């Protein structure tokens, strides 16, 4: 009888012990932490006001980034040749087509000309970085020697 | 006696006239803090941007440069007629800048929602009064056209910045386009 009651007591103690252990395991709770950093990225582009195109192959236009703030290292500034470009210089009814190159590659309207990740250098900065040197070429010299003018439209976005 | 009174009144008249002329000159020069006739930048929701101390621009190899400030996104609170759009004209420029903000609610369809006044160099727009406030929640494609404008009214090459416009309610943007 005594033996039985001792066994019962041990069993009761074991149950209480394991129950307590189970309860304390249940009390450990984890909280998931999620952090999505917010960036208000701004950047400054420098573009020459005008460019005189010559017959040589060396008429170039340098586009630079001169300042950027709050740029994560994965985010890039993309420069594209706007689809609105006519790719022509004009003088009233006269037209002269021009071509755009970066290096030896010719680019057409809508093409991406360059990309640059400012954040790969620093989150914010103000040092000048030339992102593209665009070459303007006149493939065929016009017959008329009048002055031709036009615009080169560029678009910028981040990705 | 009458002669003395006359010269006294004459003196007062000259004094008042002088004070009026000097005041007008001071007002025109902006010394008293306000101007008459032309709108000040502050009246056009423009504020002076912080100056940059690391600037050293002597122009590029092709003459003077123009600096365009781009950004990637901004928010519009649903139903609000004003928005905070980071439009600014770099203090390095010598010309004014005009900004036009467009939104695309449908593919290939662009609606102008804001045209800025001429932004002087070093200024940025504080609150933009947008032309529409009936946007659904979501993220839309936007375009910001920055056009340098000379004093004679002629404009130079506009630069296009593609941005995303988030229409939110209480900072929450539920629906994606």
C-alpha cells in the first residue's frame, strides 16, 4: 500500500515536472522583426546647355551626375534616348539626320544609353561622375550650307 | 507771420515728401521685407534651398552647364489638392526652371496635374496645388519635365524624369496599378 502510494507520488511529481517544463517552453515567444528602409532618392544631372556639331567624329556630349542623396546600392539611374526624338536637325524645310553613339555602338530612340549606381560608392555624395559620353555624328553631309538646329531629348529614371 | 507759417508748412511738406520717396525706394529695394508690383518667390510657394558649399563649376567643355534635380517617387494623399513634390532649381544654375508634372492613369495617356511657376536658382517648391484629387489608391507612372527658362522667356532643352507616384490614404497604399 505504501509502495503504491509512493509510486503514485512519484508519478504525480513527474507529471507536474514535465507539465511545468512544457508550460515554460510554451512561454517563449518570438516576435518577427521586419524592416523596410525608406529612401527618398534624389540626384542632380549636369548637361551642357548647347553643343555645336561638327563634321568630325568627335562631337561629344558628356552627361554627369554631380550630386545624389539617399541612394541604396542596388538602385541605379538609367538614362535613355527619348522616343520623342526626331533624330534630325532642321532649317525650315531642310533636314539633316544625325546618329547617336556611345563608344562604337549606335543607339536609337527608346534605347538605354547608360546606367549608374551612385549608392555603390556611397549612400549620398557630391562628386562628379560622368555617366555617358554621347557622340553625335552626321552620316551624310547636306548639300545646303545653312545652319541646322535640333534637340536631343534624354530621359532619366531609377530602377 | 503769414510768411513764416507758409515756410513752416512748406518745410513740413518737403519732409513728408522725402519720407514718402525714401519709403518707396526702400520697399522697391526689398529692405522692408516686402515688394510691390512683382510676386516674390515666397508668394509662389517657393522656399530657398540650402546652399551647397562644395560647388565649383566653371562650365563644361561645351560652355555653361545646366543642373537638373531628379528624384524617383513622391506621394499624393488621396483626396488632397496639394502634394509635396521635391521640385527644385539648383543654386548652381543661372536661369529659372519650370516644372511640369504628369501622371499616367491609363497606359500611354498622360495628364498634367501640376505646372510650377518659374523657380529661381536655389529655390524649391513647398506645396504643389495639383489640378486633380480624384485618384484611386495605387502606384502610377509619372513624368516630371524640367525646362530651363531664360529671362527673355525662351526655354532650353527640357529634361524628362520618370517617377512613380503613390496615391495613399493615411500613408497606406492598398491597390497597385
